[in-house]
């Protein structure tokens, strides 16, 4: 089930997945990847403007 919160796409295979260690680890890694992409995109945007 995919939930969309203002462009923040989250995939929950199991609703309880968030509360498992693996789910939390996945969440942390996913947030880190999103932040890294955001920084890359923002940096490119600022350099080009």
C-alpha cells in the first residue's frame, strides 16, 4: 500500500513494519537517501541559477 503525503512517497508492505528493527533501519536509510538526493538537486539548482 502506497501512501502519498505531500510528495513524500512511503511504501508500507506491512502496517507493523515501522515498529520492527528492520523497518526502522529501512526508514532511516530511506530518509538519508532522500536527504542526499535533495542536497544534490538543491546544489545543482543553486549552481545553475
